[in-house]
């Protein structure tokens, strides 16, 4: 831990330059806010209703999923700029990919549907449970990514 403060982990920048460490909880909080903005405020109804199976062959679904991931990542720009300043630009680009790729796969929904059927025993698309499980996976990935940022 940097400077003996609980929860502080020295970033690459701090180890290199002696600057203030990024705290993973701060990174996680910024990621969660960015996620909520990107997944709920910026996502259009068209994207939400057509992105399912967007990694398949249907061009409309592909376009909807791609457009959603682009608008979703716009919400992360301030966080990624902060990461680039605190560490370096290449690391921020890596983190952007670590955020975007799992989100793309998760929002295709096929893995989610498989999980819902096999683990939860729900074959119909129980909307409330599906949304809760979907968001839980998103937050879990962002939690891991926040830890990765400060590693």
C-alpha cells in the first residue's frame, strides 16, 4: 500500500514519478457511474431493443450492438483520460478494451440466456431477473477492471 493509507495501491505512475496513487475504490466508483450513464442514459431505445444477438449475422442487430458499445464507451472517456494521466495512454487504451469487449459479449445476450437457463433454471425471459443478472455481471467485470487499473 502506498503511504500506508488503507485501500491505496500505488499506480504505475506513482511508482515511476512518486505522484498520488489511484485508489481502486475511486476507480470502481467512476466506472459504475460511467456504466450507468452509458448503459441507461446514452443507450437509445432502438439500441436496447435490437442489440440482442448482435454478434450474429443479422446486420441490424450487429449495427445496434456496435452503436451501443460506441455510445457506452463515450461515457467512459473522462475515466479513461484520468487513467491515461495517472498511468499512461497505452494502459488507458488497454483498459478501454477490457471494458468494451466484455460489454459487447454480455450485451449480445446469448451467454446471459444460457446462464439464466442452466444456472437459474429460467427459460423464459423473466425481465426483472434478467436485468438484475445482466447488471450484476457488468458490475462484477467493472470491479475486476478497477482492480486491474491500479495493479
